[in-house]
C-alpha cells in the first residue's frame, strides 16, 4: 500500500509539473482570458478580432469577451513588454509573458495576419476554400507552453489572388489565408497597365475600355490629351500620332505632365509617406512603342525595343527619389517584343523601380525552370539580377479563354516549383491572375488557391502534406482516389509533348484520350459512391469532375461510335455538368444570399452564364450540327466552332450549331487574315491577306451571300498552338486548331474552309464554323508550301 501511494504521488507530481509548464487559456468551456485590442482597430482588424472570438469558442467552447471577471488578457496589436526587437517587414509575433498573450504584426495587415497565424499554427485551424470548407479542431483544454514565442516572416511579403470575391464567405477566406488585395498598398491604380490612364487621350470615357486600353483614372477623367497634346502619344510607322500604340516616352512635356499627374494623385489620396505602389506599366498593346526619331534613337542606344520607356522610368525614378523615398513605381516586364527582358544598359535599377515580371508565353504544363521554358527562366533571372526586389505577375494556371473552359490539368507541383523559383528571384509581392478568378472553383482551382496561401507564408512547405490535408477534408472517403488521380495528371503534364498556351483549347491536352477519359469517369463514379449522401463532399467531387466532364463533351465529336457507346448516355454527362455549374454558383455565393438577396441572384446568374458560354459550344458540337455539304463526304473532316475572347457566341438558328460570331462588314479592304502563333518565335504568317478586296456592291445585292456558305482559305501545316484569326469580328475571332497537330506527323497538310453569311441591311458578317480537311500524304508533296492565291477558289465575293 505504501508503495502504491509513492507511485501515485510521483504521477501526480509529473502531471502538475507538466501543467505548470503550460498556460491554460480555456478549460471545460471556461476561460479567465479576455481579448483586448490595443488602440483603435481598422475595419479588417475588427473582422479578424471577431474571428478570433468565434474560432476560440468553436475550439474550446469558452467565451473570450471582455468582462470584469477575466483576470488575464490576450492583447492584439501590442508587443510583449520585454520584446524590444523591431519587427521585420510584415513580420508577426505571438508571445506569452506573465501569463498574458501578445499578438502583433508589422504593416497594414500585420495584426490581422498574426491572429490567423495563432489560430493556424497553435490550434490547427484551416480555411480550405472560398465557399466555406474550414477546420477548427475542438479541444477540452486550450493551452500554450508557458514560454510560448512564435514568429512568422512570410516567404513572400504580399500575395493577391485576383477576382471579385462577391460574397462574405469568400472575403473571409482571403483575409484568413493572407491573400489580401494588394490594392491596399497602391495609389491610383492597382494594375500596371497605366499609360493612358494617367495620360488619357479623351477618346475613352471614365470607366470605359477600348480594346485593351482602359479609360482614365478618376483624377483625370476630364483630360483629353490627344486633343490638347497629341505629341504625348506614339507615332506610328506612317508618321501619324495615334492612341493605339503607347505613349511617346521620350517627349519632355509628357514626362513633366506624368510627374504632375502623379503628384495630383498623391495629394488627392492624402499621401503622408510610407510604402505605396504606383503602377506605371505600358498599355496592353503589342508591338513597337513609338516610331518618332527620338524614340527610335533610344531604341538604338539600348539595342532594345523598349529603350525609350526604360529611359523614362529612370527619369521618373529620379524625380521622386528624394521627395517621396518610400514610393515604388511598378512597371511590367511583359511581352517578348517589349519589356519581357531588360536592356543590356540596365545594370542596376534604382530602389524605387519595381519590375513586375509577367511571363505569359510559357508552356503551362511545365514549371518555368523546365528546359522548354528556358527563355522565361533566363529573363526572370536577368531582372532579379538588377533589382533589389521583384513583383511577380504570376499565372498559376491557363486562362479559361478565349471561351470559358477548364483544361484537364493538375498544375499543383508546377505552382510550387514556380513560386520557389520566384522566391529565389527576390519576389517580394505576387499578383496571381487566373483569368476567370478563383471564385470559379472547377477542376482544382480551389486547391491551387489554397496552395498559394500556404506557400506565401512558407515557400518550403511540403506539397504532399498540403494536398493530403486539403483532399482529406474536402473529399473524405474519396480522398485517396483523388490523390491518385491528381498524381497521374501531374505525371502526364510532365510527359506532355505539345505546347500548352495561356488560353488553350481544352482539347490541346493530348492525354485526354477517349480511353483515359473513360477510365477517369469510372474512377469518379467510384468516388461519388464512396461519399454517399454527403451533399457537400459530392459537390466538391463534382467541382473537380467538371473539367473531366467538359473535356469529355468537347472530345465527343472526335470519338468513334464504339468509344461513345462505352461512355453511355451523352445527355447524362451534359446534365451533370450543367447541374454542377448551377450548384457551384448557388453554393459558393450562399453567404451573399443572406445579406444581399437581390445581388445574390444577379451574380449567380452572371456566374452561370459565364461558364455556360463555353460549355454550350462543346455541347452543341457534341450533339452534332447541321450536315456538311456533299463536297466534304468521304474526307477526313474536323469542324471547329469560333472562339471569342471573354464572352460567348451569338445565338443564330441558321448557324450550323446554333451559334455564330459576328462582325461589321468593312467598307474597303480585305475582310480577314490568318495566322498561326508559335511560342517564343515571331508570328508565323501562314496565309497572307487576300489580294482582292471585297466587292461590297456585289455582296450587298446578291441574296446568295445571306446564307451560310463555305469559302476555301488555303492549305496549311499546324503547330501545337496554332490559332487562325480574323480581324473583322468584334473583339476578335479565332479558331483554336492546335489540338489537331500531331507531333509524330508535324508536316501534315490541311485544307481550310470557313462558313460565312452576310446581312446587307445590318451590314454584318457571321461565321459559324471552320472546317479542316486532313490531306492524305500520298496525294500531296507535304514538304511544299502552297500559297493561298495558288489554290484559292475564284469566288465572286472576293472579285
């Protein structure tokens, strides 16, 4: 008995010793702690403090509201009394001292981020998705080590994922995951395409846009510089001042006016110092900056197309270096024929110039440091070598353009590799542009965004751990199968031989064969069965499955009847995809329905319409259009529907698939031209402009042109990223044909035919399809290129 008492005493002493080494914040749903903000919180800090109350109560059951019975304090925005070391940029510190807990951080959102660091790192909270998949592990006793001291210095100081988040739940997700909008650090303009927003032409209204050029900033909406000072604008190759290129950056008056307008912005924003960013990037127009004598001389001096622009940046830097030392001027390193690479004369940028590297022309199945993207990697390193810190205009995954679609990609390991490269290249701030925004959760966009949030805090975070946490929580019983599917996609991407553009056809993914698509559909059937009646997990699976369903529908027209039969009912796949679009919109915006029901309905409908604008094209093609003319019988034919950047096609019952693209009939000149894009090479003009102008009188008088009919355009070979473009269609018309390229048969020739109709009264032209006829290698000389005019049909329209 005596021995038992001794043992019991020793066990009790050990437990007491362990308890003495920890500070108990809450136990059995009770706490002696209150949360107090030191000073006056801003809006974001108030929201974060409210979250801290919410999640601590979810975890422990205790209420941390301040009252007279609470004897200890959780301080927000206050350093521990003994903590004398200054905070590093964006550093967050959490410490316990004399049983009080101190939470603070540097910068505008430092205190906010520090609160979520505590919840994430100390108590295991996670916020996985925009639409509210969270984790907050319950604990009977909530405690921290008595000497607890935690510091977070993020690997990338500032991270933004673009998109209007629309709903309270999405806004909370961005705040909780350190994805705050970098516009908080900007003055005047959040983006970097700024030329004619700061020096407006007066031809584009405030809030408007013409082509890729936006209207003026609010401070200059009454300015019309093209009328008062046309010399501020670029000269074209014909010696004319135009607004369709860039500004004339060598013009002394322009430089003075640019400085004047920036100072107007600073005064209007009541700027009183501190780090702020002003975007001064060139407008989003391709080609030469300016053809005036001075700009040409600057180009020769730098041996670089952007020589005049680089001189302007140095001049701008010097004008503000002493008066506003904390201002940063962010400019784009963008477009191969503009600023994607620095001039050899740029040996060291002033500290107030911040290059924003934007490598759009890469293969999106490979990381930037892969050999196929060697040019992009070299340019990244070249800018980093001359800059004290970098901004990165990142593209984590391809845009869902030119029509809204979601390629069958994982793009998870690629994101991690790219961000680690960016970190090595001094990236201090990253702006992640998905094209459609992360609120479109199809495929693995939700996982990609969560991955970004983790990597910006810790660039060395383990990717597989991130994936496991996310998939376990989102997919439950189906998690292991989902991870296997992801891993297979990752390997297929690395092995993929075709170049994948920033705006690819979803059929450009060559591993999306009928056999693979069928096998993956069966895998998803299994996963859906495993989650049973869990509606949220089933919706998560459907979101991931949407890319597979969309690709299956798009590939349907290329399958044999036997392959189609193996999938079963096409309408079932279509119905599932359409239902997923509806359910995703309603679920991801559910928190908005509670606060703003009218706005909820409007945004839900807009979100659905956006995704359906692409899906309806694939559905129409899969169901089959009107039969082709007898001329194409017996030939290997591919029917391609047109694309239109950023929006869907027009509905037309006379069109082959019920959809068409429209444009205005020109009064003079040619109607269209055709080209093929090749990454990291000059544009390859595969078919020249038609040599004969349109006979407008004949077109308008003859009824036969009112109906859709085919016109032979020429004979071409393809590239992996080929796109045939037409210049007469509103906002651009193109046909993605690169998915027909076979790397094992690269010289294969195709005849091209376009289907068009003319409306004389409205003076519009309509296009509904392109037909490519694959030519038999035995019947042609595949190494001989034949110009369009040598084989063009002599149609009246072109006489």
